[in-house]
C-alpha cells in the first residue's frame, strides 16, 4: 500500500515544532534538575549586602600597658677617714640592710668614730670649732633644731650650738669630738649626706671590713621602686598624671598612681625597644611587691560614656579616612545600586563595636553596610 506524500510545507512546519519542543524540554529539565553543589556555587558568586543598625552604647574600656618593676635611684654612703686615723676600718655596724635611715641615724663606726646621716643644704667641707661663722654653721644649727635640740640659728658656733651637739652624741651613747682646748667640735668626716635626706639601705659593709678607695659603706635607695611601661600614643592619651591605676603581676595586685608620662620616644628596633611614651607609676609600700625586673601590668579604667556605635565590621578605611556606607536609596525610599559614604571618627573600640563621634547622617536605627 502506498502512503500519500506529505507536502514539503507541512514537513518544514513539523520539523520546527519538534525542535521547539526539544529545546523547551531541555530548558525545563535543566532548571528542575540542578544539583545542590551547583546551587551553592551560584550563591557564593551572588553578592548579598548585609546591614546593621547604628546604636547608642557605653563602651567603657581599660587601657593595659605592659611594664616592669624598676628599683628607685640609689647613692653610695660615702664615709671619710677620721682625723688622725691611717686607714678606714669598719669597727662597728649599727644599721642593717632594708632599714630606712633618716637625719640623725647612726650607720656605722669607721676607725673608732661614728658615721651619722645629716641633712644640710650646704655641702660638708670643714670642721667647725667654737667661734666659727658661716652658712655651714647655720645649716648645722637648723639640722639640730630639726632633731629637737634647739640651738639658736645665729650662724655662729656658740655655746648653744656646742651644747646641742654634745647632747646629740650623748643620746646616741657616743662621745662628742672635741677641739684641742677640750670644747665640743663638729667633725664633718663623721657625717654623710643623702639626697632627699632619707632612704632605704640596700647594701652595707660588715665589721672588720677595710673600706676601698671610694670609702663606700654601702648604698642607700633614695626613692621607692616604681613601675615603668611603654605605652602607645593612643594609650598615653587616655592617661593623666595622678590617675589611680591597678598594678598586677603574678600573685600581686595593688593600687598605684601615675607619676609621669614621658615624651614620645622613637625606640630602637635593633634593641627590641618599641616606640611610645614611658608611663611611670608609684608603687605602694608593700613587703610582697614584685622584685625589680619582674613584669607588671598597668591597668587604667576609663569612665563609661554613652555614644553612637557601629559594628567594627561596618568600619572601612581608605586614603581619605575612616567611613561607613549606607545601603543605597533614592529620595523616594526605593533601593539604589549606589551606596552612600559617611565619614566617621572612631573614639574607642570594644567587644566588636566602635564608638564614634556624633554625625548628622547617623542616628540610632540608621542602617550601615557590614559586608
């Protein structure tokens, strides 16, 4: 049986219909049969802007500076060879290491003569005998008055000065030196002067020692230990002289006070000295305080002040400064592809937030882009 012949026009139409059906089916099947992996890849390549609201927060923070316990300054206790002696031999020791000495303290005896601490604004340079005059005589009289011996401050080594000096030696169970005619005299070699007039003995000779050429009986620390740390410029800006701070070390915690804030120092990278400003804190007198050289932290607490704050992830920087961006919007509140830049000034950071100065473009609830 012979089939009827299909006209050429109809064959073309059928062929085009078949192509359309196949193409549409492939598109439909492809869109319905996507794998999870291909969908995840498309999600990664899609940019999704995330926003967060500006808030009012109190971002009080602490400034922590790494520091080291540092010993206070010390000076030698400089003795003299007594008049008439050939050598400086320690014949007695009356003080002890760790003891605080002050004007009138008896430290030791050298070649049989005592060595006492004296405060005077005039350096010792000569022996004084009855009738002598001068500013050194007046300084001696003032010192004796400070010890409650009460000679007159006349500038003349008179009877009252002689009696006061004799009573000082008597109270120390010592014999006062005398002049050739038997009157009480002042022998300057029996006294030592200390900067600040007092201090703590850190080293001391022993009986029987022969003093070296420098005639040092030991050393006395004239100021307490301090904690010294190197702060960054931002840290130093948050600190003030007189501010109370926490001093913390292993097994140690105390309150200190900032004594000084030094000028900026560029440091020395070759020696491991970082740039910054030296912070010096006083240390309360405490027998358990860290030893010189031990690490200590200086911690200062700042007062909490409420201010505008944005997430740290919203803060951006470029050559023009620090800023955040607002999601793009039109005047009618519709979305726009152009985000708005708002320059900001960050005042402090904590817990993932940045406190910023007031800005007319930013209010609590304003959305900023965080990704």
